[in-house]
C-alpha cells in the first residue's frame, strides 16, 4: 500500500528559539519516526529567530525587502539541512529547492526536509508548505510555538481566545488583517491562507505538545485548530 504524504511546517521557533531546543527535537524525531511506517513526511523548516535577526539588521541598515527575504530563505534552508543531520540522513545531495527534487527524494526516503523553495516575493516557508500540500494533494499541518489559532496573540494578551475550528474563508480574512513583512510572526502567512482557501486544503495548527500530532495522525481527538469548510 502506498504511503500517504503529509506536509509539515516546522516553525523555526521550535528548532532554535535562542539555542537549539534539543529536548523538543529529540521528541519530534521520535514522533516522526514512529509514524513513518504509515506516512511519508515532507517537513518544511521555518527560519524563526535566526531569520528575524538577519532581517532586522538589514532593515535597520535600510537594505531592500528583496534582500531581507533572501536572508530569511537562507535561514530556512540552514535549519532544514541541520534537521536532516539531526535525523542522521544522508544530505550529500543537499536540501531540495525545487518540487521535482522533493519528488526524487521521496522515492527513497520517508522523511524529506526542505526550507523555502524558489524565491517568491511576500511569502514565508508557510507558503512553501501550502504549495507543496497543493502539489501532492494532501493535508497541511503547521507546528508552531502556540497551541493553535487565537483571536489575538496569546503571548501578549492573556484574554486571547482559542479557536478550535475555523473556515478557510474566515481564516483568510483573519490573516489578511495583518500587513505582510519579511519574517512576520503569525501562524500562517497571507499567501498560504489564500492557497489553502483556493485549493480547499485541510489544514491544522498544532503547538509544541507532540502527543497532539500523534493523535491527529492516528485520527484521534487532538488539541489544536482545524481549518476546513
């Protein structure tokens, strides 16, 4: 039986918030390996704080947004290469940067890491994940450092309300209330929300508790946000 492909967006804030989060990544590796008998995983790594530090310095120097975005893309690819090493995978051929390369890797691997693919303006690794989910006609799971979608930033507002389910349309409207900037910190960027709306991609936002990822993959009840019709 052919394995189902699952697209995971792994936030850079989970990989290296300040220092590498070894404990989280150890559990993440265990969780992915435990589920790789049933699924093939394409794991798109975000740039996180590393990307934002680069982008912030370029912004202060009044360097163009184009270069800011390129710095962010480079950070996602560095994180992806690191994660492939962390999983002890042969990465001599490098991190895939095109959809065709992902296809080639999947033929021999159950787990493929990548960062942002080819440069496109005004998007983050979230858009890459959504594009890949669209291409493979599969679900999209976004792993981030909050336990799901809220009506406002739960890190700043104690009264932020958790949203367990939301429609594609309502989520897209919510995402578009925020003006895009390189390195932005919202659960999904505006282009990603547009792709999942147009393509009707079942999307899930989960936090750091990896038991919730296992529950979702097993069809059990989970704590997180479901974006569907």
